[in-house]
C-alpha cells in the first residue's frame, strides 16, 4: 500500500515507518526536522520541510522547500496545520497514518491534535483518500479514569489532562465525519521498545479492563503500537471506532 505517515520522526512514528517498509509498503514520511529521520529505504520518500523567507519589494513571501532525501526531489508545501499543503502529499495515497504527539501545557491548553486532524480530514477529502489510522491514549474521555489506581487518577491524569482533553476533542471530530473511514488506536503508557510477538488485548472503550472490569496498570512498547496500527490496513474490524489496546 501507499502510506502517508504524519509524525514520522516521533518515537512511535519511526517504528511505524520501519515496519511498514519491511512489509513492502511505499511510505511518504512527512517530517518537520530532517535531522531526526534515520530511516533509509528504496520505498521511502521523505518530505522535508523548511521555510525560506525573502523580501520582494515590501512583501515578505514564505515558501516551503520540500526535498526528498532518498529517491525524489520535489518543491511542494507541507504544513500539518494546513489542508492545502497536506493535500499535495495525500494524493494517490491509500491511507494516512498519524503518530503526531504534542506536549502538555498548563497555561495555554493543547490544540495540536484537533488543528492537525481538521487539516488532515479536509486534505483527505480533497485528495479523495478516505482511510486514516491515528493514535491517542487510554483515558481520553474525562470520566474514564475514575476506576484507575490512585497514582494514575490523582497524579498522572491531572498532569496530562490538557493532552487527553484535546485527544478526546479530536476523537469527537472524527466521529462527526461521514466520508472518512477512521480508526483511533488507544494505547496505555508507552515504552520505547521494539515490536514483540505478544498477543494483543483489545476493547472498544477508553481502556482494556481486567477480569474484574478494572483498568490494570499497563504499558506497551511503541513498536507494538505500530505493529497493531499496521495490522489494521487489511481489516475493517475497527472501522469508525476507537480501540483500546495492550499486550498480554
């Protein structure tokens, strides 16, 4: 398949790009920092974006110069918050996969998830790409963590609530789209570990409950999150749904 990966230089994104290439997919990686791109493969087209500013008369013109690291050289526009610029890269793709992440903020709130997804959905509609697989987290719904452990409920969740809230808003945005076949993958805490062969446990909700219906203390390797996301390429099992995951 032809896959456009947004957030390809993040820790999970790099696992996803590597695994996708190993599986024979053609990957277009949209990256903001070319120095973070360490993957080289004949199927990888790396779109590197940096701004050029120059003055023509009294007008400042902002351009984006896009260069391919490996196989092609193109001059295009790329901005994860602009539908017009994303549309160019989404054309002729089979699926968009997003591993974007944004840091918590106590003062201004987090808006990156909704802003980027609004742009991606609009770009997909114009480019006629209708499949997107993205990731958020356990506990995005505000009341879903009430049964979690004391440490998670009263220490961790308040620290990252600004992130979880915007993730939840992004999920709600996707639920309102009619012409996009979306899947939201919700992992628990993330460990920077490669993929394993462990079996996945899944649940259509905001965490994977244990035998007592409680959320267990759980973490999963980023490589396994990428493995699960790629497993959805040939399956509609979680179409238009959010799925919480962990491993056994």
